C-alpha cells in the first residue's frame, strides 16, 4: 500500500492535464452508437440545464471507472464469453471457457451480459455529460498494455492488466459479517476467503497458450477470475451509493441510483458463482503457492465462509444504537472515489501503465471527492 500511496501523491499541472488529455472534446469520441441523429435525439430528451461542477466531476469519475471496467470485461469476454455484435472482439478460447463453466454452466453468457452492461454505462454517462454541455471522458490514449496472446484474444492494446492480479477476497467475509461494518470499523481487518490470492500476482486469463495446461493450472486461472469478478462488482456496488450522497440534481441522482442497481445485480451473480470454484492447488506456482481451499470445511466453514450464504448478513449500520440491517457495505461517502482508485491499483489492474495514467485517475477521483451536494463552487 505504501507504493500505491506514492503513486497517488504525484502532482502536476492537474487541471491543464485533465483538460488536454482526459476530457474529450464533444461528441466525437462517443462511438458510432451515439453519433449524429441518435445523439441529437438523446440530447433533446434530457432535461435542460447544466450540471454543477461537482455533479460533472462525479459523472466523469464514474465514466472513467466504467471505461476501465469495460476494458477488463472485454478481455474476459474475448476468451471466456460469447462473441457477437453486441460485444465484438476475440473468437473465444474453448479450454478457458470450459474451465469457467466449472463454476457455472452459463458463465459465458453471464460474462457477455456483464460486458454489455458496462459498455452501456460508460457510453450513457458520456452522452449525458455532452447533453448537459459538459466534457465526456476518453481514456483511449492509455490503451497501451499488452494483453493475452492466447488463442481467442483479439490482440488489442489494453487499459488494464489481468495477468498479474493481487485479488482482495475480503469482500467475501465482509458481506457475511454480522458484527462489523467497514463504515463503522474502518480499522477492522476482514479475513481473506482465498489468502494466497491476496499474497501474490496471478493471471485471471490465460497469458498465452502455455497457460492452457496442466488442467489444475488452467482451473486456478478460472477460479481467480471468479473471485476477481466479485471483487470488481462489489466495488461498483459500493461506489454508486457512496457518490450519490454528493450529487445535487435529482436527475443525476436518478442516473447513479439506476446504474448502481445493476452493479448490485452483477455482484450478487458473481458472489454466487465464486462459491463454486473447486478446491485445488496450482502446481505451477510457488512463493506463494496458489491454493483454493474448501471453504465449507475446517479451518474455514461456518457463516464467515459457507459458500451458499450469499445474501448480505445484517450488520451494524449508521450507529450500533440501531438494530442490525442487511445493507450494501461500505457506503461512506468521504474519500469514496479515491478509495476506489486505490483499490483498483492495488488489484494490479494497472501494472505497466504510465505515470500520466495514474495522474489522470488520481485527478478524476480527487475532483469527484471534492463534490458537495447543493454546492457549485467555482475555481
């Protein structure tokens, strides 16, 4: 975390960089689905009036987060999902798809649909920003990372790196805890469901065709993906209600609550599927050796690890003076955007990215966290 923190302390000419590098000029960057008459009709349907500076900053950070999510989900879909006109790119990898389907026979369809959803989120938010007279977000200049070269990959340059992940699986026990809530207990450490997955750097997609064997190695990659799906979507599940508390206009609040609800649906799906990851040891790993334990047997088991307990356990909320309540957690709004940016960085998603990328991500998060409901402070 010290290294991650240092990345987010680098300063530059922030506003100048944002305006020149990340904020796109008008509608030209939104893609063929929202150009011309279609975008004009969209703008006419949006309520008139501009955005507060804070609302625009929140929407821009969420657009960037959705662009990042879309990039990683496209990589999963190219190799393990369904390729069609809705989510183009890649031709699929039968061996990886089969390993994912050990977690659920419909995994390829779920991956496809999650990818399609994330794409719709960022294109909508960017178009909404344009309709309100604000600049959308474009991260295309940062698509410089080498992705998988395994059969089925499109070979496109990427924003995110899925081949060196350090997956925080504490979301598993956090949602099962009846005694602790990260909003009330920020210093409490929730146990890792897969401890070694949080200790090393492991691929969640086959890096090349050598990763397709031996079978337990490929299955470990699919298992890693299963828990990574849950990590990514629980982040969005918390981020939208956290930032919704800072918006001013009811229409922007409607956007955040409506998109945030689909993130919850995603998380619930992946929470269930991760529990089907078969116990195994990846024979190709060491220091640490990647082990997926039987979460239903000692030293695991019980309410903290049992795989079919996927509903959020009631826990303390707002104050311990109130009865416990089943909730999304965390939803603390202070520093929520920066916390999300740091969590994605700690995950290893941006290994290989440029200092300019980290500066842009930090600045977008910082501007979103400065938003205050009902205020429109000028520079």
